[in-house]
């Protein structure tokens, strides 16, 4: 829970700088195996209010050798609702080719207005709603409404916290193409991740042949 503390004391942008530096260091080896590899980086509310973020992303591309299409910028709904300067910065990032995702969608109180007023590419469905799939929970139908809303706005979707095959099947059947969670894999070090990418690339090559 150090992130809220970093935000309160004004150090969150220093953390973003460190994260970008680590990603720029590691990303080239992934791009060598898969030029279409995409990594998502979380940005804070402060990052999305500061024009220096544009310069930081330009520097990131120079150092990593990545293309804007290799990076998705994520932020929570609260981070997006900071004012017109945030919308302008998001538009500038998207104009450069970066995709932008709203993270933990559905947990804020003005999510619909946020979607209607911002230029976004991806909606990440919060795990709190995913875990109610196929249950009798009071919010079990919310995930379906979120999916329908995203479809109507032509947004890509990523479901968070998918832990079971029935959840994955439910989402796939309703057009959610991407998901993350323990059903697919747990956090891992970079070496086993690279090995998984190699295996996947080899499989894709066999399929094409």
C-alpha cells in the first residue's frame, strides 16, 4: 500500500520514472522474440496532468527501441477525472500511437461519464465483477452490462482476476478477447516469461506451416 503514500507525499512520479526505466531495460529482449509484444504500464493521476510525461515517453521509445504500439498506458478512473489538461494529454499520447486503457473499471462513481468524455482504447473489467460471474451475487449482472457498454463504444476489453475456466468461457463467449488472472498464469520472473514466449512463438510457427 505504498502507492497511496507515494501519491500523498508527491513521490509517485519518481516511481513511474523507475518503472519506465526497468521496462525500457527489459523490453528489447521481448521485442526480439515477438515484435508485436505489448506491455502495459500504470500511470498515476499526477503523470496524466504533467506534460513532461510526453517527453518521458519519447525518451522511453528511444531507449527501448519500441514502437508506440508496443506500449499501453493504463490509469484508474480517478486518474482520468482530473480536468481538461488530462484529456488533452491523453489525446496527445494517443496521437503518438500509444493506446490508453482505463483500469479497474466499474469501481468509481462516474464511470459512464468518464467513458463518454475521454478518448480511450481499452476497458479493463475489475476483478470484483469478474468473480461474481456464474454466482447469485447482487452484482453478478454488472459484468454483462459493462461488456455491452464497451461493445457499444467500440472499446477493446481485458478482464482482470480470471481464476476459473467457467469465467474464461463466459467472457470469451461474450466477446471479451483478453483476460488476465491465475487461470492463465501467476506472476513470474523474466526468464520463465521469456521461455513461455519462445514456446508460444514456436507453436505459432508450426501452426502457420
